[in-house]
C-alpha cells in the first residue's frame, strides 16, 4: 500500500510525473487491476473459509449483540455525515441514497483478518476477550458483506423495480448456496477425507464452482466478491477439504496477487487531493466518527451483555480495526462512481489510521493485556509464539478446534 502511494500520484507523480508514467503506463493499469481482482476473489474465498460457526459456540447472544451494535452505531453516524458531505465529496452522478448507504457501510467495516492477526501476535486468541472479539468480527464480516451487497445492488440499479429484482435474485442465490451447493460440497469433503486426499481434479472442481459463484453474483448485480465469500463460508469446515484448499491457494493469493491490490489501491490514492485545511478537518471528523461509532457501539454492547468495563473497552478498541476489508469497500465505491477521488483518499487515510492505531492504543490503555505470553524459554514447539498458538493453530483457512487458524495472512496485518 505504501509502495503504491509512494510510486503513484501522491509522491512520484507529484515530483516526477514522467517517471511515474514510465513505471506505470496507462496500458498497464487495466492488467494490474484484473490481476488484483483475481487475487481478491481468492482472498474473499479464504476469508469465507475462516468463518466457522464453532466460533459462536457458547457466546452466540453476546457476539451477535456486540457485532450488530458495532455496525449500527457507525452506520448511523456515517449516514448522518453523508448528508453534510454529499454536495462536496460525492461523485457527480452518484444518487444521494447510494452515497448515504455506501458511506454508512464504509464506516461500519471491521477487518476480520487484521483482528485475527493482532490477537495471534498478542497471544490473546485463547483469552475471553479474544474469543468474543474474533466471534464478533466473524459475524461482522458476514453482516457487512450482506449490507454491502445491498448497497452495490442499489448503486447499480436503474430504478426501484430493478433494485427489488436484484434483491430477490440475491435471496434466491443465498438459498441455493445453502440448500443445494452446501450438501454437494459436504459429499465432496467426505470424499477428500476418505480417499487419497485433495487431488488436482478436486481442486479444479472447487475453483470452477468458486468462479461460477462469483460470476453469478456479478451478473445478479451484487459483485463477484460476495459470491466468493459466500462459497467459502458454506464450505464444510469439519473435514480436510477446507484446510487443504487453504494450503493450496493462500500462497498464490496472499503472497503474489493480493499485494497487487494494495499497490493498485495506492496508485489510486492521491494525497494531494486533501490539501486544504477544510479537507484535513473533514478527514479528522471522518476518523473521529468512525472510531466513536465502532468503539462506542462495541464497548457499550459488550458492557450491557455482562462484560466488565475493561473487557468492553478492549473489545471496542479491537473492533475499530479496518485494514484490507475497508480498502476493498472503498475501491468498490470508487469503481461504482459513488464517491469522488477526494473522498476515496480521505477514507483510505481513515482506514490506515484506525488500523495502525489499534495495537498501540491497546498496549497504551491496557498495558497488561499482552502479558498472556506463556513463561519459559522458547524451545521446540514453542518459538516466539509460545505453545498456546502453534503453527498449525494459526494457519489460514479452517480450524479443527474452538480457535481459528490465522497468522499466515501477514500481508493484511
């Protein structure tokens, strides 16, 4: 992301436009965008694989309450701010309703991958706060993508009737995935578990259905990423299929293709568009509203569900991280013509600030929160992570126990 900002119009294009044009000629940008979108489809499939209903076991009520409150509060604040920002910072052709809905959705995102990485590195996955936070983030991901699918449908719709048809087709797609595709994938998973394992044929079939799911949601009008996420979410987590697929795909998606998305996002960010004192004031207000909505909603709901104020505050800070998921949302808004390039830059700054600030604020406000590192000298089976978070327990993809596997998605952290 920083490389794209440095090599894009924010710095290199400002200091040496000819050098930027030589590095990134106009004909190269569509290819870069296409490869980054393929990486996003694979990544959203992997994010869907991480959503395991076992995360909610024993904490369904509190997790749902905290997660939904952490979406409603920032969404309401964002929608209210959109009334004030629409005339100055929306795209010229963007309908008012689309801008309001999109701005509210952009303010309410929590990055499940970033949060998982923070909890893993701080040795908090096995703590009470970590377990609740990761469950809330999982629910938040599903809810946010459903909201975003609706927002995209409204933005692409050519009228109220078209929006209703799009919503109807989206509902039919979800029903088909749950009651038709999921049983088929269950049989496929049992075959992988009982026979020779994940063969190239099984990988090809899975990728074919992944692309088919993404294509269907793109044709419906709710974006290909929702189809990829939905396909990963319904894939059975109990057998070896999800774990084996994650092992096969994560290196290509995360190490090769996903950095192209970051670089492309950086190239689209032009810090020079936020140059006037008023624009920096607006950026500060956006950061304040996003933080207040996420932290306030999460902490208040956590307290009302029975947690102590300290634990509620910890969850509020953790849920405020946005990371890659926010960048995906912002790029969608820019591609759909809902937000202007200036507002895109402001929201990118907000995403970076809230993400970078999470761990330092958590360490500053609650200095003892990282003290769960197990004692003793690191040896075989421990390493820097300690025995509570083994390599197999932090693998991207699926989980065999009550805790999710994370940690190899380091590019998002």
